[in-house]
C-alpha cells in the first residue's frame, strides 16, 4: 500500500515501462512514485483549494506528467498542467 495523499486518490497512471506511478489526489496534489523506492514520492502542487483534480497521465516516453483539474461551476473552468520530469 502506498501512503502519501492526505485525502482520496482521484487518478492513477503507470508509466509504460512500469517503473513509475503517478497519482492525483483530492488534496490538490500529484505525486510521482518510483517503483524502485515507493516510500518517497516526488510531490507536485497542482490546484488551489476549491479545484478538483480529475485525471493524471504519464507520456509514452515517461518524460512528461500531465493532470487535468477544474473548478466545479456551470462554466467548467478546466485546465491542464504539464511538467517535464
């Protein structure tokens, strides 16, 4: 069991080679886990309070991490964040 988010996990994505796992949480953060050392994930602050992270993905070459988040309104103010990793 991986422990790292302070609230529920809202999205997960394995890298194509299985060496890394990205998770998104209701705690407004994304974590990148190395399967070689899963006890110390790299954390990324994503969304300000009030925004909900919807999904997370790793690129096919495992060089980029992307997540989507939105502010829950009728206008659906959605955004995406991309990191080079």
